[in-house]
């Protein structure tokens, strides 16, 4: 169904463009009262050709005399500067294209919602959801931060950060990111974007803590963990609709 909707959108876009480009190209088969106006229409491009020269140059007024010469030269259309629905026979193509785009967009959006809901249901039955993953990540980072001062040496503290943060990078963080369909279905794209702003910032601090610990820069590693805890709390608030 989604593939058919995307095809409908493509076809409708082509049809709409074809209709749109004729808006300023009235056919000379229209009656004189539609083409000879007061003030007269202004040509936006040269029209017709006689002896290698245009019959009517761009900027010329479309008078009855010019119109007669163009028709005698079998010119089918002219490009004018002024728009009028009465001089746009192909308006229905443009409208048809717009309708097709709207219908296609509705179908695609509906199918996306169904896919997100299905993914959410499957995820919900397969294991921990995003709330559990986020809560676990925050709890483990807080626990690590609280236990660091009681460790005997700098080397022990750095090793603990590398090991335990690395474990979260391999397990909990990917689990939360994998819950994207569930989160989008629940929060919408705008809510998901706000949530991920906080989570991505927290993830950067977690990664920074791991890198600093691996480089034996303890102060930066600890500071990064502290910042990560605050950002994870912010993410929890946005996930729960409190922020």
C-alpha cells in the first residue's frame, strides 16, 4: 500500500508540474476576448518567427494585430506575464496533481503509523521498553559515580569507568536507540526530536567519560559522568511528558 502511495505521489507531482508550467502559456486557440484585454497582455518571451526574427518580441503587447499575425504563423501558445484562470485550460491538471499528492501523503502517513505501532508492539513483547532502558542507564551511571570516591586508587577508578561505561555503551544505549519506532509512535516526531536532543547530549558525555578514562584523565571523566546524569534526568522528564 505504501509503495502504491509513493507511486501516486510521484505521478501526481509530474501531473501537477505539467499543469503549473502552462499557467502563463495561454493557447492561441482561446477566443479573442480571453486574449485581447484592456490593458493588453504583455509577452514575457518572443513569440513566433518570420525571416529569422520574432513576430512579437518579449515585452510587446498582445494586440489584435499581433494575435492575428501569430495565428497566421501557426503559433500555438505564447508566454505572458499576467495570470488568469480563464486563460489556463490545464488548471484541472494542477488541481488533480494536488489532490493526488494529498491522498498519497495521507496514505503514507497512515502506513507509517501502522508500521510504528506494529514495531512498538513487537518491541514491547520482546523485552525492556525505552523507559526501562533509560532508567537502567541513568541508574548505572549514578551508581558508578557514587562508588568512585570509595575506590582505592586512580587506576582502579579509571578501570571501573572504562569497564562499566563500556558495558552501557554495548547494551543499554543501543537498546534505547532501537526503540525509536515506539518512541515516535508515542511522542510524535516533534516529541521524539526533543527527547533525543537530551539523550544524544547525555550519550556524548558518556562517550567522553569513557574516552577520558581511557586516556587517564580522571577529572574530565568524572565531570562528564556528572553532566551525563543531569542530561539523562532531563531525557527521563521528556519521555514521561514532564518537560
